[in-house]
C-alpha cells in the first residue's frame, strides 16, 4: 500500500465529511487495545468503507485497510478504494497480505462479517444470525475470526521456532517480511467488534442522485438506490453512531492441545499447508464469530424509529390510534432508560416526554410521514390503518437492493431484532391493553415528579428559609369522572400549595386535577436561580401527560406565571378542551422587575472586574403569602419570566379553544392592562374576560377567593 496516497486520500475523506451534514458520534474508543487489530463491523452503506478507515486511523495512528467486493474495483471508485487501503475479496494473496500486515503492525483491518451491505438489515432469524442477501440467506462469514487465529498462530509459532527450530523461524520471517522479531512477539491479536447505526434513515432524490442521473446514461437501478440512500444521509444530515466494543483477545481461544502441538511442530509449514488442528481451528473460528456478531448487534444504538417501527409491526390490531402508538413508544423508551436494556440514541436517552405532548422535535411526525409515503399505513383522522403486507419482505429477493428505498420502516424494525431482551419488552408493550398503558404512564410520571422534588429539596434545602415539604410537593386530586381533567399551575416563586384550595374545589365538582411543581420552586431561591422557563415548561408538560393519561379531555389553567404557562401549553398541544388564566403576567408592575436592567448591568460590571462578592443575584421579595412564596427573588428568574411571556405573545392568536381570563383590578404585581392584552390576542372565538374588584394579586386565596373558584368551575362545566 502507498502510505502517502493513503494519507492524501484520508484528507479528501475528511474534507468530504466536513462538507456533509452527517454528525459522527464515537463511543467506546477506550476499548481499542494496542496490538494487531481486526475491526469486525456491520455493513449497511458505502459510508462505512470511507469514513471508518479515516476515523480508526485518527484513533490508532495506524492505517486501517479493508476488504471490499471485487465488483467495486472498477473505474474511479476502484482507484479510490485502492488508495484508502481496500483489498478485493477475490485477491489471491488476500489472506497472506492481511496476516503479514497484522504481524508487523503495518495496518489494522476492517472486515464486514456479513460479507456485503445488508440493505434490509435482516440479520437475525429464529434466534440465530442469518444474513439476507440478493441471492438468498447465509450465516455470517468467519473470515475475521479465521484471519485473527492464523495471525496469532504464526506469532506463537515464531516464538517457539526461534528457540527450537531457527531455520523455520528465519523462513517465516522472510515470508512475512519481518525485520525484527521482538515487536512481533510482544504484541497480541485482537478482534474489536464495532457497530454503526444511522438515524434517521430517509431516502429521497437529492443533488447527488440528480447529478449522476443527468451525467451518466443507463445507470443501473441498484446504483441509483445507493446514491439516493447515501446521498440523503450525507446531504440531509444523519446521526452516525460508531460504537467500539470490548476487544476479543485471540490467544485465549488457542488453548487446545492440538493447536499447541501444531504451533510447536518442528517441521516446515507453508502458509496454506493443511495442519492437524484445522477442524478445531474452524470450530474455534465459528465460536469467535458468534461472539463478535452478538457483540456487534448488542451495541446497536436504539433510536425512536426503531421503537415506533417495531411497535407498529407487533401491535395486533389493524387500526392503531396515533396517540396510542405515541404512548406505547413512550413506555418502551422509558423502560429502555430505566432497565438499561440497550444503548440509546439521544432521541430516546433524553426525556421522551415530547411524545406525549407537542412532539417538539417532530420525530414522531417525521416517522408517520415515512409510513404514509411508503404505503405502510393509511391515515383516517388520527387513526393509522396498517397494510400488513408491507410489514415483511415477501417480494422476490431480487428486490433486496430496493429495501431501503421501498420500505425503510421494515428496515428499522429488522435492525433491532437481534436485541432479544428489547424485543421481549416491545412485544409486551405492543400487546398490553390501552388502559394499562395509560395507567403506567400516569404512575411513572407521578413517581418521577415526586422523586425529582425529593432530590431537589434535599440538594437545595436551606435551614430557616426552605418551606415544609407539603408546600412544594406536586399532588393529584381524584375526580368522580374521567371525562375531564385539569392541569393546574402555580405561580412564580410559589409552590403547588398556592392553588390547592382551587384544586380541592374542582375535585368536589367531580374534576380530576393535577398540580405540578415548576422546577426550581418549593425548595429554595438558589434552586430557582438555576432554572430556565423551558424547565418550567417541562414540568407543565409532565403534568399534562399525567392528566391526559387519566382523563378523556384536558383543560389547562394557572395563576400568574402559571397562567402564562397554561396558555403556552394550550398553544403547543393539540386537542386541548379549554384554557384559563388568573392574572397572567404579560405586563408586570412589581418593583423588582424594574430593578432587573440595572442589576444586570451591575452584575456584568462586577464580573468583568472580577469582584464576585459584589454581584447582586437576588432582590428582596415581600410576598402576600410568605408561608408559600420565596423571600428572595433571583434576578435570573425574572429574566426567564420575561422570556416566557415574550415567547408566548406570537402563540396566543393560534389558540382556538374556549378560554377564560380572570384578573384582579387592584393587582399590585400584574397590570390589568397586560392581562387584557393577553385576552385580546387570544384567537379563541369563545373567550371571556372577568375582572374582580380585589386589591391583591393572589385572588385564589383569602377573602373572596370562593367567587373566583366558582367562576373557573362554571367555565369548566360549560365546556
């Protein structure tokens, strides 16, 4: 191999990678040992052949050569493959070249045990690995294991012959072009299993496929499919998770007395001569192959598409409600998190609560779009009607090369079939009745919220300042009917106890009510100072998901900042039955808010001249309900409140459900003109603005509060 050409081509690959939108995430690089290494890698696209060689070189500082199919060594692609160190599988000197380069440490090797690109990702059948291809099915190739065994065989034999049969040792050194024996004997041979997972898998026409179609006449359909698939990945953006597994040390598999006798045999053994332990070596290679195949596929980076595709295929009913599929995917994702049954993509590893609320990352929407585009399902309202014929590859195997193009949903489901523990869990989730899924979600989220409060309270507790736990704990009020539920949100610097009287009143009227604790509240001001309004939104989303799992319809409501968060929730989530806000803070009057700009300037100045002790992170707060509210107001919290209201303004016209705004005329914190602007911006045709003649902000507590409670209760009853 020409090392200079290899390095120059590596720079070209680096440039190509930088121009693409692919995001490459490398995991487990600490598992790469020092030694002679064969990297056994799953094979789905040509991208692996190009990018992996470059990245392994970066990690090991040694060239990484690879085996590739003979038909690829034609034209410009063949020239490129030669320069990046690829060797044809039909090269007659292939095995000798690999063993020689491994022994002398000239290069490591990339070998794809599947033998080719597995475009339908069908690698597992009836509990064992069985690889699909255009011609049929076959077990995984044992080449990586065989070559690793042969390398270590000659390494050990060289060590014995140096002592017992120097002429044979000299001959072997000439055969393998070994200049110095010590480095060879001081090294060991390893197979490192590697998994590459792509997310998302989307295929469509792109700049590359259009360019090739315009320039080249009569291009084969197979080539078009590959350019469309890999071009989409590179140009549209794909997460490429490369995960290195624990190395398999080959010498540990060479303890057989027959192998040891062959290693020590004082006779001439040519490279391809039969040896007595040949059959044992074959069995050992099979054992090693099963080991690295299991390791490769156990490292699949499970993403949301995997879960959705598998569940959709496993669910027994022909008709599947979208919301039901989302709930089941949420349960599957959270169980993956809690039971650690797989390596998880960030789409699952981060809190998958968005599945139950606004699908803010559009991942569910994108998956459904693919199922509709490929004819896997038809859509009637919010129900998906499955076409069962599209959930298995019943077409002739000649259509193997179109699998990624014709039915990526089946490809997604096939990829995680080897994860048997995950499959059992998905099957259980798919077959459970819907009411049990709802119950699981409500219980899981309530327990999670309670646990988070307990941990935050312990972390941020300040003696003499933090309130009693019953002030800040989230709670659920059970109603008489599951037809209607309310997610009720407390205000800024307050806690769930602030709205408990209203929650109890609504519960007596038969309505279920859940009161979430906004992150940073119910503990201490130091906790609140670290939170953003997006943290508060996450708390509200959790509350909505709980109520929506219990009740058929949901109303969002809140007090002060909680009112703003309720309107925000109603704007983001489809199908909300109604929304109400008490004293929503579009325009604040409190003195602390007027201090914010000045204090921000002061803090920046103190930070710049490194006088941290002079910084002013809090202002004093004199609340109406000191038994509930904080007595210190973090400046950062007020800034987040303003950001929340700014983000809410453009959303209000999009609300179309029944809405109620309640305001106190003499409110010392929220200017009634601001709440009136909230009301006027609302897009709802059915909306009502009610003004109470109180001279305080907290009108859900104290004198006259029952009148406000009744107004809200009547609103909920009406809708």
